[in-house]
């Protein structure tokens, strides 16, 4: 098994882990439906940018 020749410094370890974080989803209030939704996505009722996109069955 490979063994590192030197100990990894705190700076190198932290630089490697800079992208290991959790991001909060962007949530905005949709005026057309009166609900909250994620940005750039169709709402649960089928609206996008204030217009009805999907058809109800």
C-alpha cells in the first residue's frame, strides 16, 4: 500500500475541501400561483414566468 512521503499540510487539505459544501436551493415567490418555487423551474401548478406551460388532464 502506498504511503505518503510527507504529511499533508492544513492549507493543502483545506484547499482540496473548498468545494465540499452544501448549497441552499434558490427559492422565490411565484406571483402567478402564490406559492414558493425554485428559480428557473416550472411550478407545481404548471406555471413558468407567469404563463401556463403544461396542460391539465
